[in-house]
C-alpha cells in the first residue's frame, strides 16, 4: 500500500499575528488530507509579552539573544498559548491534533549552540528527530503541531529556528514517508526584488540559489529558510515550496525549490 | 499477562512552587515503575503572572472567576511553562514523557460550566477522557503529563479542577488497567484538626466521610478532593491515597480512602 504524501507545513509568526489570515490558514490546513504536521513560530507575540513583563530583549547585530527570561516567555507563549490554541482550533475543525515541543516524547533533541564570539544563550541546534514516535501519532490519524522549542538530553528547553525544525522533521520523516515541505509566510515566495511583492522567483535550483546568494538578492530572513530547504531536498524530501497563506489551497504563485 | 498497576499522581500547586520539594518529588516520580500519569496544577504562579501583566483576578465568595485573560494566563503558565518544564525534567531523568492539555489528542473533553447565580467563566466539567489514546502512549512507555486544562468539542480551552481531571482519568483508565490514584499536596493527608499537621486521619471509608462532612471537619480545599476520591473509588479505581510529597517513596503517614 502506498502511503499518501506527508505534508509538513511551517507557518511564520507574522501570519499567526493576523487573525483573519490565520483563521483562513487553519481552515485550509484542516482541509488537507492526512498525514500532516504543523510547525509554528510566534512572531512578535513573545517579544510583546516579554516587554509587558518588563524583560529587556537583548540583541546582537539584529539577532536576538535568548536569555533565561526569553526562553521562559517563549515556553509560555509558543509552547503554551499559541500551541494549545492551534490544537484546540484544529479539534474544532474535526482534526485530531496534538501540541508538542521537542521535549514531548523526546521528539526534537538538540544541543545548545556553542558560544563563539557571541553567546546567543538558550538556542538549540537540532540533533535528532524521534521519527518513530511522530510516525506512531500519524498512524493514529493524529496531527502533530510543534512549537519551535527543542530540548537537550539533559532536559534544557531551547529556542530553535522554526524553519530548521520543519526541515529536520521533514528529513527524518522522509525515510518512511514521501514528504512535501511547505513554508508559509507573509510573502508569496522568494522575491527577486524585496520591495516588489510580485517579483516571485517561481523556481530555484542549486545553480540559481548560488547566483542569488552571490548577487545578494536573498534577504536576511530568507537565508536560513533557503539553506534549510536545499539541505532538506538533498536529504530525501520530495518537494519543497514557499509562499503565502493561500499556498495550501494551491493555485497561487509561489517559489518551488528544485534539484 | 497481568499489567503492572497504573499509577496516577496529582501534584498540587503549592508543591510545585517549592523548588526543593518539587525536585525531590520529580526524582521519586521518575523512579516509579511505569505505567504512570502525572497531573499538575500551578498554584499561585498563574495569579502572579496575571498580576505582573496587570490583569485583575476576579473572585466570588473566595472562588476565582476564570475570565478571558485568566484562561490565557493559565494556558501560558500551566499548559506551557510548567508543563514543558516538568516534561524536560522527566526526560533528563530518563523518563520519556509527553506534556498535554485536554485539547491534545482530544484527551480531556469537557463542557463549559453552565451559568447559574454566578458565571465562573471559562471553567470546564470533564465529559470524556480519551482512554484509548492515553493507553497508546502508556504502551509505548511514554508518561503523559497533564496540565489541568480541558477543551470543549468546539475548541474552547477551559480551566478545570486538577483533582477532578485526575479522578476522571483514573476512572476512564481503570476499564483497562488496575489503577492507583495518588493525591500529593502540602499536607500529610486529611487532617482531623486543620491546625495540627500531625492529626492525619489514616483511613476514611464512606461512613467516616459522612461523619466528617456532618461535623464540618473537612476544609474547603479538601472537599472536592474527597468527593472526587470517593467517586473514583465507586467507579473502578483500586486504591486512593492522599499525602505529601514523600508519599511516592512510601512509608510516610497518609490518608487512605477505603470502601
């Protein structure tokens, strides 16, 4: 028996903040045929919460430092508030879902990023995805919903890049499943001109990627997304697309990563 | 093959707040033979967080009203921060655990408490425990860790009494398992004199319970605990004990609920 393709969807924080778009996204995600997995960030909601609690966000050259208070807020906001609300909303749409972080079922084990010039704090790099456990949920027709928090073997919760989490899950699951990785964010895809939302590059292969990198067309936020995408493609993931919240329904213009 | 007894442990919020005792509790819980389930509250941590965020806690005759901000804070603090930290700490103790609220895997479905004289807000009464799914986790040697949050069929997250959640899970699981329900809290058991911590009543049967009720010996917080305990005992749960954090190691004085 051929299994249906496993759809792994990463949704960006800015989409979650927009209630109308997010509701439409959840409708479309709920309508996707199983098996499927959702990975979410939380955008500015954690920063807003940290600010309300009087925690200062430390930055280094535009990148956030995850100090002990930050990881606490992220665990509350991403791991609790957003994650449980997504699961509840999927249950209301008759999708049996389960919300997890990397500690749950030892599903995403990471190591704390080593300190080099800068100590980025409680940040994790994914080491191992427990594909067996995730697979056992999928076999029960349950949709895992992951917040981008991983856990070390020693029980330390770590803030983790959501795009990396999605790519690592996709790579691990592609041993047993044909997998499709979908990055949903606020743009229609990778843009040739960041100021022109319609300048979507529809296909990017390895050569094109190198050219885009050399020409510095790819902006900061897009760099890890594309890096992760190509790594996933090289490691067994069948199809990778990037685009906005209308992507799940198909039809809309988007970027496809190809060999 | 006879399955080992399923241990269902409810830990009270005041124990969670005491880091030394809580660490000892987690060591002992981790040492318990599987299968086992943990249910936790969060004590004053949610109230403290609400206060930091400037949310007013509404009370009615000493009972909290769970308004929209309260349920948000509870989802963050109980469902996120405390729940994920317990799971991470169990993973560090080589216990594979998974943190859930009632929405996850549709594990604890409730109805919103009907409004009578007072509207207690987003408070749930447990309707159905998904024992099949919980059992599938136990069979994989995974320990479910529940925050006391349930979910309606319509996807509404509801604050739920932790003792009731523990009792309802115990009742549902006792169809397939021999179950032991353990309430761990800040006292050594049910006290004959609330001011004397050593006045533990070691055995309470149905007759004794009626007498204690009539004599108004049982204090407010203990009423739902005992009510739940007797209901669980009448519905298939094999053994029910109440006591402090040393209960898991056995040996310490405690209260046993008997037929």
